[in-house]
C-alpha cells in the first residue's frame, strides 16, 4: 500500500531505517497512527527481505482481527485465527496473537519466531507487565528474533513491573525510567491537528447512601471528603437506580445531538464498570436515543462483530465495559461518558484515547465524568508526557487518595468481596460542576438543566484549540456577567456571593445567609472560576494564582478555608 505518512511517522521510520536496531520503542498518543507506522515499516522490511515473517502481539482478541484487516491493506497477510494447537499456514506472512496466548505456550511461539527472520510487533507493550506470565511468556518467545518493534500510547505503569524489551536508564535521581526511541505526545498531535481537542464536563451532586446498620449518610461529590465518603459518593453516583447517571446520560445525549448537526455520524460511548451496570445504562439511553443502543461485553461471543457493526453504522450510542477502552479504532466516537470507578492514569489515558481520533479539521470531543479529584487531576494533565519509572510511585502514597483507589477500583462482582453488602446507595443528584480544557478549569456553579449548562452542551462541534479556549472564557465571562451585571464581567461575583462578602465585612450573619455547608462550596467554585479566568488571560498556571492569593490573604489551602478566608481571596482577585 502506497500511503502518505504523517510527519512523525516519516521521522520515526527514517530514524529506524538509519540504524536498523533489534529493538525500537515508538510512543505515540492514541489516535496518532501507530498501526500505520508499524505496518509501513513491516512492508519495507518484507520487501527488502530483511525479514520474512511478521508476528503481531496484542492485548485482546478483537485487536487480532483489527490488525489483520489493517495489514491486508499493506499487502501483508496475518492469520488472526492462529491457535496454539495449530500450525502457521505458509501462505501467510505471519499471524496476530494475544499476550495471553503467547504466555500459555511460549516455547512453541519461540520456535515459530526463530524459524524465519522475523519482525515481532508488540502493540501496547506496557501490557507485557500486566502479569508475570505475560512478561515471562514474551521474553521466552521473542528473545532471539531478528527484530522487535514495541508500540504504546502510554508507556507508564502504576507499578514496578518492568516492561519486557523496553530500555530503562538512570534518571539521575536514583530511579530507572523507560526511554523511547521516538515519542509523539498528545500535545504534539493536538498542535498538528492529528487528534481532536477534548472538553471534559465534570458533574457533581449530592449523594446519599446507607450502611449495614441502617445509618444514612450524605456527601457532595467532588467536595473534600475522606476516603470512604469519596468512594461511596462516587459509587452512588454511578448507580443506575439513582438520578445522577440518568441526568448525565441525558446531558451527554444532548451534546451528541448538537455535534451530529455538524458531524452526522458522530457516536457516543459509555464506559461502564461491569456488565450489570452496562446493560442498565443502555436501557436508560434507549429512552432518549433515536437509534438502537449497542452493548459490548468482552466475555460474550460476537463482541468484535458488534464493535465493527457500530463503527460502520451511524447509530448514536455504544455501552461497554473495558473491551473498547484501548486499541479499538472507532474514529466517529466524539462523546464519552466515563462511568467507571477505574482511575489509574494508564486506564484513563487509554479510555480517553477512544475519542481523540481526528477525521476533519476542527472536530472536538466531549467527555462527561464524575467530579472526583483523582479524575479531574488526570483530565487536567491529559497533555503531560509520562514515562514508566521503576521504584517510584505513580502518585503520592499519602492522604485519602491511596485508600480511595483501592476502594473505588474494587470490582463489584469480585468473588468473596462483601464490601457492597455493607453499603446501599440511596440516590444522587447531578449538577454540572466544571469544565476542563487544555489544563484549565472553568467553573460553572450551576444546576443541571439550567441556562448555563445549556451554554456548554451547545458548544460548536468544529473548533480548533485556540477557538475553544476563547469561547470557553467568553461563555464563563457572560455567565458571571448575567449573575451580577456590574463591573468587569470577567471578574464579577454572583449576587449571593457579593451579599455574603458584604455581610462578612459588617461582622454579622443576617437571616437568609446560607449555612457553611452551602456557602463554602459556592464560594470555592467562585474562587476557582476567577482563577480560571485569570489563568486564561495571563497564561499562568492555576496553581500559581492560587498560591499568590493565599500568600496575599493568608490562611490554609483552599479545601480547608473558612467562608471568610474564601471571600478574602475572591476580593483579592477582583481587585487584582
């Protein structure tokens, strides 16, 4: 296949061909075209007889078929149905197998790989550290092959499992860091127009649950909570029996409908925690979707066929558990709902990668997610370049975060796990809390269904990153102006907050002023909104502006501030 290459693909290919290395690691953000690069290289090595066989190793069964179909367009025949008890048909150039398949019979795969000069392409190579048997399997099978090409969009892992055939070097601080031979990150791809910009819409809301003793609890999703409260509020929000997930799904459908005015085949994907909730979410979506809702469960027969059928259709929604969180190419996906408790950087990045594949200049993607600190942090750092570092924790192992991950990531259907028997969700409401784009947070402080939520759900579907930044800043300024109507619209406070500031200055608390549990969240949102606007105008990081306001006004971190302290910082920003 004679196909023009993107600049990064051509540069990586030139770098490879100049040295002809035995091992080569290419790190490219999801949607950048790793498959095209790898198959172009494979075709060249086959053509000049450097290799006579190609083997592709992938994480899932579905990807075997996808790679074989892509390879055929390059004139390369791969057998995706090769089994460990069979033999390779000599009419094929090679085969596509899974990491699990190789780990079950590594010596057989070694014999096939060394029988001819072979190029082994290991897709999403970080999975080589998922299980000891997987890592050991590919080490045994492919230790002696002619060439190895490793591909990944996310070379980092959250543990110390070394990735096979990846080079680790001392980073100068006592840790070993993975080193890629060629890197093309999300920020690079976004600047080149190769991937879509992503707008994250974070929804909070009041959650209620009951423990085994019958005691009822309530907490606001996204507010500073302890480990158990955050985990319970998060799970309660994702419960299909409550009000949170139906409200968010309806909002996501509204957004998808808006996008389809400019992108008629735009599709949506809901990533669920387990098969039970996936089916429940599909039932909810069926009440608003004008087309059938596709449900994909990785352990059911025909899952790959359903993904392919959805990709080739113009249907609106697909709901899945983990099968489509990585490596599945459905370029028309433009709206996502992150309705899962999985929160590792690796899983999050791969999941978001399903929505960034660009087809036309200006297309945008929208992802709806719970307003949980760990997810908001990952969304804000989408463009961060990461490597796998051995011996260094992926995130600080302190505070509620470490405990929360263990709790929130626990599989609800895990045998012998009785954690949910001690907990019963009651209900959770949904409110649009903030938007995150290009590392900046735009606060909304609004209820679902309001005029301000409609402002954001109706964002145009064709905008470049700079236009999106300008529009979001303009929308937020207009919202603040509507609420106050005085002074600089970009730095105006809502009437309730202005009144609270006045009463605080007078030293009293007149009747009608909200209690702390209502006042502090509103003030904190207003502070964050002002910080976002200032960051958009000055280009400074949010953290730097927060730090300066804290130094000027005194007091603890924002999460621990009293209403008076928050009002002081708000006033400081208004007067800046």
